[in-house]
């Protein structure tokens, strides 16, 4: 694993949900998923009833997660790209996900699991710094920096 992939995996440990993206019938889509990291691979839990796992199985997917909206001082975003496969997790892996939702869009939740073998990872860090200009002590300007690591 590259340094960037190791950093991406480390950051994924800090959040529980992300979004998986691929195409279905030549149309792109993004679906929410719960994830855990096991041995450098990302294991997803999704609702079988939506059928998204069928489009992902055997194909190349992108999986993204971030800490946006958490109020964290350091904001980051991770994207992994790799091949996804439907798998049957071990009991220990299932337990790592925690409780399942009861319903998805009004239907009983039925879990299906996908394992992503990452091929590459991208990490973005957004730094926000506030400065008060000397000429306007009460005004604030915000500098925004986007750091790309791939």
C-alpha cells in the first residue's frame, strides 16, 4: 500500500458512512453505505432491496467518505477506487458494523455486503483560517486551501 492509501484507510476508520458510486445501465449513481475497514480493504453494508449491489459486483467503483459537517477543525475527504465483490462477511466483521437499520424507504432492511479492493486512493484536506485585516478590525476574511494528495 502507498502512503496515501494508508492515510485514506486511517481516515475511513474515523467515520461510519460514505457513498459508493458506479454506473447502472450506463447511468451514474451514488448510494449511501455503511463501511468498516478490514485488512486494508473496505467492507460495505447496503440494503439489498435497492439492487445497487448488483451494479457494483465485479465492477470498478469509487467510494467516498468525509468528516464534513462534524465541526472538526481539520476537514478531509477520502476517495478510494477499486473492484467491488459481493461477499459473505465473518461473524466478527458483521459485528463491527453494529446494529442494522430497521427500514430503508419503508421496506425491511436486508443486508448485503461488498468488499472493495482499493487500487488507488485520494485524500483531500481543507484548511480554513480566519484573519482580521488591520484596516477593519471587526471584518473577517476567510482563506480556503485545498490540499490534494494522490
